[in-house]
C-alpha cells in the first residue's frame, strides 16, 4: 500500500528531537524555528513532558468520556489559572479543526442562527464548517458549500456591522493574528467594536487562538491585548506539544446540555497528561516571559537586514516579509544551513514559529544564516 499523496515533502526524515533541534536519519541536526506549525511549545522531548506521558501510559492510556476523569479537572483548573480565563468552561477534543467545528456548532445552538462571518485570508481548519470558514477555494469541496459563510476584509468594521444587522449571523470567527494567511492583524478599535457588535446582535464572538494562543504571543491568548470578551475561545497546536489535544473555552452565559457536543478520544488520559505537563512547564520555566524577551531581540536583529521590508506578528509568532518570494530562501535555509522555517499564503513571507524555549543564541544563528543567504542570492 502507498500513502495518499497530498503533502509536498522536503527530503528530510527527522528521527529525534531535543528542545529546539531535530536530528535526521543521516545524523544532521537542524535548528527548528517552525515547531511543526507552532505545535512544539515547550521544546522537543522535554523531560517533564516525556515523564508525564510515560507514567500515564503505564497506568491508563484511555477510557471514554462516559466515566470520571480527574485529569480533565486538573487540566481545566491549571489552564484557567495560567490563562486568566478561569470563569470559562472547558470542552476537550483532538485538533484545531475539531475545536473550531465545535465552536461554530455551539454558536449555532446558542443563537438558533446559521450564517458565519469570517475574514479574507482566514484559516480555521479542514473539516466541514471550519473549512467553509477558511478562505481557500482549493481545499473547499462542493459538500462544504452547504454552509452559509460571508467573508469580509479584516478590519472593515462598517461591513461587519452591515452584515450583523441582517440578524442571521450565528458567529463571527477571527484569528487575532492570522497564521496561514500571513500574520496580518487588525486594530484594537476593530476587535473591540467587533466584540460589541456581536453582543448587540446576538452573535457569538469566537477567538480562534489555535495558532496564536497558548503563550505564543507573550500573553497566554493573543486577544488579551484588547478589551474583548470572546464567547468561545478555540485552542490546539501548542496545547499538547505534539500530542493531539485541543479544546474550546466556553463563556458561562452559554449553558451546556447533555449530548450537545461529544468526542470519543477528546480529553483522554494521555492527552490530559501531556497538556498538564505543558502548562506546568510554561509556568515553571516562565516561557511567556522568555517569549517576550526573545521576540524583542529578534525584532531588533531583523531591523539590521535591509532586504526585510516588514516585520509582522507578535511574540514568537513572527513573519519576515521580503520583496521576493521566499520558497528558494527556505530551501537554502533548510538544506545549506539546516534551519527549519515556515511559509504562508503570502509567498513573500518567511514565518518563524519556534518552541517557546528558544534562546537568543539560536536567533543569532538564524540571522547569521539569513544574512549569508540574502547576501549571496
């Protein structure tokens, strides 16, 4: 049997990881400044994380959500305390797409409405409603067209108000920093007025924090820079440091009913052990503080390279925009300098999403390599 060929692959086979490095099957070690799409939050194979999963696997790896699981409560309590969102309620699932799917479904249950407002260049996942709210026709199949989704320009508050006034919008879903779309952001006025308009028009305000959340911006969630109160917060990627775990945080005005949401694997014992370890390490190693410090250093270094036309993003969710497409640049960084970086739908943007354990010396190594590539191209 062959694999279904849907991924363009680099000719690299990682077999081991440690903190911000991965080593391939040929013994070559790479600096990982991409973290597998912002998934690796506390570093590859963190000993605290490995120990937590190993110990839990030796006790009980899985049982369904038909029984009590105290690890879910421990996770909820620690997540609430570290995030500052302890008045929300937690529903656990497995992936970012599933988190957004449940967020949109819950919004529709709550409002009795069906239409979704999303924004140009948005990426919310690849499942039914989530992919319909994703601004990429190439990954939307005809079956996804059943969903009612209106795309607006990010930052256009007048257009948003006009759509909400129609009274049929169940949810406005927004990445406070767009990930795949190219790290674009709107203004504080836009986000704060969008939140107010949703509340005026009985629509749910969903913060998609799947990539920009979990400490990556230096705050726990990216929306916390603004005076907003999302009705639902979706999260995934950095939540499990590579173990599949995701969830939504639900504001208490939204009441749960038995059976309205469900999952077989979501919140299983191994997933909870992984997620608890991540929270413990984020707190004990002060990784959000490290994120802010290293990010400031990164921006300072980036300012010394004239070929960089714009620096986008916050914290360790950063983009370097050039006046040329960066595909060849990424290949040279990988194959010649052994550094992983990322791309986006903006072909001129180099995306940087390292583990939150990254240090200034790693940033120095990256900029030495980047300078070498751009000066010799």
